C-alpha cells in the first residue's frame, strides 16, 4: 500500500525547534517554589545540625564521669641514708589505682530529662523554621505572581491607548477632531508608561526576593494559580497551642523543670570510690587500699537553695512567655480572619458591581465619542476608572492571598 507524501513547508520545519523549546520551557509553580525553598534553605540546614547535636548530646546524658587513673609514691623518706629510695623503707609504697566518682541518681535522671528536652526543643525549632521558610517562599511567589498580573493588565491597556492615539491623530488630520484630544491621548500614554516602569521595578524586586529562596528558578515564568485556602476558624482556635511557635515553649518548660530537679538533686551527696594497689620493696609485702569519698552539702541555705530558687524563677519566666505567645497568636488569628473575610467580600463587590458598572460607563462614553456627543476626555476617564478597579481587584486578591498564607501558617494543616 502506498501513502501520499506530505510536504512540510520549510518555515514550519525551521519553527519546529522553537515550538518544541517553548513546550519544554521551564516554569515555576507554587508548589515547586515551596519544594525548592525547603531543599536549599540554609536556615533549615542550620536547624538540622542543631537537632543532630542535641541527639548526640542526649546519648551521654546522665552517664557517670570517666574513671581516673591514680599513680604515685607514698611515704618516701627524704632524709637519712634511705632518702629518696623507694624500696628500703617498709612504709614506702609505689601506688597505682582507679578512682570513680558516682553522681547521685536524681541528678543523673534530671540530666537525662534535660537532654531529652533539648532534643524536643531542637525538633520544634526545626519545624518552626520549616514553616517560616515555606511562608516566606509562598509570599515571595505571590508578590511576583500578582505583579505579573498587573503588568499583563497594563500591556493590554497600553495597546488600547496606542490605538486611541493613532485614531485621535487620524481624526485631527481629517479635520474631524481637536488638537487637545490628541494631546490628552498622548499624555495618558505617557502616564501609563510611567506606571509600567514602576511596575518593572517592583517585579525585579519581587523576583530578587524570590531568588533568596529558590535560586535561579526565580527568573523562570510562573505557572498555575495560587491554591485557594478556606480556613476553619474553630479548628484554628482549637489547635493554636500546637503550633511550633508555641510548642517550643513546652520543650523549654520541660528543660526548666529538669533544671529545677537538677538543682534540688544537688542537696543529695555524690560519692566516689578509689581502689589502689601498693607495691613495696622486695623485703616487704604488697598492699591494697580502698577509700570512699562523700560530698557534704551542709551549706544548702547559701549554696543549693539560691540555685533552686533561681531555676524556679526561670521556669516561671518560660511559662509567662508561653502565655504571651499564645495571646499574640490569638490576636493575630482573629485579625487575619477578619481581614480575609473583609477582602473576600470586597472582591465579590468589585466583580459583581464595580467592574460591570465601569464597563457600562466606558461603553456609553465610547458610543458618545463616536457620535460626536462626548469629548475624548470622557472616554479616557472611563477607561482610567476601569483600569483602577481592575488594579484594585488584583491588589485585593494579593492581600487576600497573603492573609490566607498567614492563616495557613497558623494552622496545623501546613505543618510538615
């Protein structure tokens, strides 16, 4: 069976690589920005090292001190015919032994609790830092996204303005328009160019901030829309105390309680034991000695008690700070919730009322201008009002997305 030969135009062949490149061109989505930020954040690497250090410290917590090797000479004469001789006098002994200090059990238990609290605190700080990195990356992506939306809107309006300038110049050349109309159209175009320059500056700043978190991927075009987050206020209120920013104080409280227990354990005596082998001269027998040592905490009023009081005050300080953080998060939650609700209603009002009214106003102005009943000023004002409400909607949507991002930060749903 034969097949008809399909002839592909040369221009299409030359354009194929460009089409393939455009199809495969990289783009940065919202979720990809979060993954990149987590993967390359130096803040998270630092916190991970802190966790590893805390876990390594925990392994040795509560262990006994290392034993000590004891070596020496006892009862060496320094006068007479036997001076500085280690074998002639029956009392002279070469001694070698081992000494072990034994910390009391309560102090060792408190040390283990303190190390465990250190690990928990490091873990919570890592979780908190991860949330913060995600939030900052989200906010940076959103700023670029909405700045690009503003640029797209201004490009559309710039195209319309160029057509308006051409049309007004043509009307003037045909003696059907006024010189003031052409001047007004050109002034509107210059004003729009100023706004575009300012917007390009904002985009560059926003991409620079995004590059702080995702690196060179910040220069890629963005793809997709930000996810919609519908918060549950009661859920947020109920789980507020589980947020890492507050939960870290739970670990600090456990650490402070372990410090109190350790200070109280200092009232109990530590003790030590030493075993020595004592070698004497050939004419005398060798010996073995055993001795015990005990701490005597007899001045607890001026030594241990002040330390216990200080540790308890530190515990109270941590508890008070935890309560302060809970109150701050509660205020932030209620404020963000009210802000998100108000912004949502404003966006709906712009969509349902302001933009349709502006469209109708612009249509009437254009119809009147074409009929010679309305000046160009009316058209430019109507178009400007429509632009401002489109810009207002983008601004409101950006503020709403930022509020939702901050609400998500307070929610356990965003905790990794």
